[in-house]
C-alpha cells in the first residue's frame, strides 16, 4: 500500500508491531517522493528554459 516491497518492515525478525510503526513513522512514500522530484525538475527546467541555462541531467 505504501509503495514499499512486501515485508520491507514487517518481515524483520524480532521487530514488534510498535517498532514496525515507529520505523515507518512519517516517512515519505517512494511514489510520492518520485512525483515530487519530477514536479520540481519540470519546474526547474521550465524556469531555466527562459534563462538560457541548462539543467544537469
């Protein structure tokens, strides 16, 4: 559901449910992080297109 591989936290031996929830915490979900980076890169490229500068790929 979070975009993490099955068992990423739950398959760790000896990790209690409380520890699993703490490990997940307020972490950024991989899919959300990727979307945010794409959005920021698109904005940076659009800003730089008008200035004549290039964005490193």
